[in-house]
């Protein structure tokens, strides 16, 4: 292969320099015959200072089509976090053969257009699993033990909040509590391990998980209603699909134990947030911790801002320095495999591989 031309389209999280450094490290480990060092050019798309959104027909993308078309001129492979790859961009990038997205799924890529153009699309599953699992535990502790609420009262200059020492107002420990996990993929399994270390009893509901995923410390539950009724804390880790949209609505919240806690670090569309606000306002739930919303940024008019016993975070469960570094390394590995003629580790359109030019 002649000298490859690679675009590292980063942003303020998965930075261009992280992508370049990871490429240098990975290509230095190649066992293929000695080749010229690829020509790597960089592009900074400026997210999150510049917001993401819909670009053309793709979602959760940063940048614009004209910028990408110019940057991809003569490029063979691109690695990115959020750059858009639309039909129009593929039409104007005839040399492009590989796109690697440093996310759990290539939602910012028109996969059908990439396939029609003969472009292999790879992604980075598991890049943020540990970060998201730790954050879910953080929200559980912040809600169950009044950490966020206590901070808000102290920082707001109110009287010393001694009411938390009343028995009826005191929080509860995770040890010996029953925690139900809805969704038991990579993140759910990590959360289960962490909870086991805390001494919690862990239940998990996931009709798609393999039987071998459930170890002796996690009890598989085949009925969501049963899990909701038994759990003191319910933590969501399911994917958002047509089947799971609105999975937790008014009826499901009513099945949860009085005084229980709901945590959502998965996707906002899993929960009917109006119903959640109702449950919190009437005291049916003790608290909720949420990191994801149906609309982001959350509009200031949202009812969530006025709901009591609610801990919110701005969709940062999967955000850590290690995640950015890991994502860059996963991308670089796919580029190295592509250059060496090896099959990719995580390909979203494997049908292209049989027609690779």
C-alpha cells in the first residue's frame, strides 16, 4: 500500500493530539512489512464549545458537511468522535475507504451511504463502560445518602440541615439493599460487580443477555415488574430501541417500592420524565438520579428543574480522561489492522469487507 492519508477529526474531548498519539503508538507496534509513515492531518471540530446536533441525515454530530468535504480531500481513512459522515460527504470523498468512530455506535455515520460507497465503518464498543458504571454508583450514593441534597442546602446558605438525622429522613445504605439493574450488557455487568463489592443484593432484567453473563452474585429476573417491586434502587442500563422507548412510565413507577430510588445513566427516552416528576412530587419515590434527558441541552422551562429530590448531571457518565484515551487507542487499532490487511475488531458493515478494494 502506498503512503496512506489519514484524517484525525477530533474535538475538545477526544482531541486530535490524542488521536495522533494513539496512531503513532499503534502503528509502531505493527508486525507488517515496513511501510511509510501515514500522512496524518488533523481537524478540531470544537465540541462541546460548539454544540452537536443533526447534520444532514445523521444525528449527534459536530461540524458541517462543507468543512468535512474539504478536510477529506485525498484522504483514505478517517478517525473521529463526532464528525458527520453523510451521503453528501461520501459522494465527495472518493478516496475514503475507512471511517472509525470512537463511540459505542456510529450514529454520526450514514451507514447505508458508507456501504454503498464501499467504506468500512468501525466503532468503539466498551470505551466508556467503566466510567458509566462508576458514575451510576455515584448517583446511587448521591441519592440514597442525600449527598447532593445536603450540599444544596448548605451551599444555599440555609439553616444547618439537621433534619437529615431524623430516622424518617435518613438515607439508606447500599449494603444489604436490593438493587435492580434493567439492562445487563457491558455497563450493567460492571455495575453489578461494583454493587456486589458494596454488599448489595443484585437483580438483573435483560431478555437479550446470554445466560452465562449472570454469575452467582447476580440473580436473573425474567419479569420487569418483579424486579421493580423487589428493588430498593433501580438502575437503567438498557439500549434505547422502539421496544424500550418509554420503558419506565407511570405504571412501572407505581410498581416500585415506596421510598425507592431510580437512576438513569442510559438514555433519556427510556423514562417518562413527567411521570417521574409526579412520583417524586407526591413522595412515592425517595429520589432519582439522572444523567440523560429526552432533549439535550435541557430547556430551562423543563419541569425537572423544579422537582424535589432529584439529582441531575449533564450527560457526563461516560466522560473521563481515560475514556478519551481509550477511545483514541481503539480507533488507532482499527486503522493499524486496516493498513495491515487484517479484519477489523468492530465493524458496523461487514458486508463491505468482501468487496474491499
